[in-house]
């Protein structure tokens, strides 16, 4: 799945598939730079929050724990939110 996910991210970004977007945090940060450069931060943030509400893991008990989990999203979670934000 990771290669397919990475290829989908690269296609949306209009770049060649060379970076492991879904497994490398540095690549995921570059993807987030693209998000900012293209003005889709609000949709991405909404997609990130929505993705955490539908995980199989229990939702954290406090707001602080929720935001901590959100800030520490995996590169794969970030990629799914990215695709949701730009496809939506």
C-alpha cells in the first residue's frame, strides 16, 4: 500500500515518485510545505482531525491528548489526510 499511496501523493503534487511520503517524516513535511504553498491548510487540518475520529484506536480522553496525537500523526496518516483534502 505504501508505494501506491506514495505514487498517488506524488501525482497530486505534480512531482516524480521518488520520495517515500508515507513512511518518511521528512518527506511528509515537504508534502505539508506543498499544502501551505497551495493554500489548502484548512482542508488538510480538517481532514487530519476527521481521520483521527474514525481510527480503530480509542479517541484520547482529553483535548490535550487528542492534539498531541494529532501533532504526532504518522507520515501515512498525513498522506491519507492530504489526499482527502485535495480530493474533497
